[in-house]
């Protein structure tokens, strides 16, 4: 099958000598997303609107900082702080009595902070592409015999991505295709977990 643009990262991950091709895909997306965040894009209005609103999780703020673009990092964080301060001022209660009377957990302030704590520009960018990559695994499995052989020759999958592929399989495959995929991935997982276990035992 002729390689299409969307299949290139998936094929590359399954061609790599790694313990989990799905982790490989995720890691590449994560690296690209962090580099994108601190590349020329941080000066674009649409990107900055998103970084201002979403901010970064603890893991990705460290990775963004490590890009060694101090001026860009300071500017991105400064405008994120500007938005956060302005937003919190709008929902901040006038006094403790009002906050307690309404119920702390139901207050707009706490809801805003909880949403902010669970948002990350880099995570969202990764997840948007990652879901498409996982869907592409099943598209290639059905359409591309070369990819199927590449899949079978992989070193297996980490436990979370083994689970993810099993869950996604039911949505993408039917009948004999589904049965074949589940049988193959089960064997791959156990065989390679035993291989790693035996290496540790040695």
C-alpha cells in the first residue's frame, strides 16, 4: 500500500527498535508539541490565545522551560498570568462568608481553578493527534498487509497501551479481523512481558 501522510508516523513507530511502538508515537508527538510551543508559533495570536487559556501541566511546563527560549517562555507565561489574574478577579467572591454560603466546591472560583489545574496546551495538542494515530493503526491493519507484518514483529506493548489497543479494537474491527487482532496482541503482550521479566531475573 502506498504510504499516506497520516500513516508515516505510525509506520515509523512500528519500524523503530523499541519496547512499545505506541509509546514511541506518543513520545515523538510530545517532543514535537513542546518544540512547537516554543517555536515561532508562540508569537501567533491563535496559539497564544490557547496557551493563555490552558496553561501547562507540571510535566510540560518543565519541558517547555528546557527548550532554552527564556524570552519566549517569559512572554508566554506573562500573558498566561495576565489572563488567569483577570479571569480570577471576575469570579472571586467578595468575602469568605459569601464563598462559604454558596458552597466552596460549587463556587465559580473553585470551578475555574479546577478546570485550569486540569488543562494543558501541550497535552491537548498531543491528544488531538494521538487519537488519530491510534485510529490509523487499525486502518493500516485492515488495509496494509506490510503494516500487519510490521505490527506482528514489534516487541510488544506497555500495559496501558496494550489495554488501549484492546479497547479500540472493538470499535474498529469486526468478526475474524477482531478475533485475529486480539489473539495476536495477547500473544505479543505475554511473550514480550515474559522476555523482559526473564531479562530482569537474569
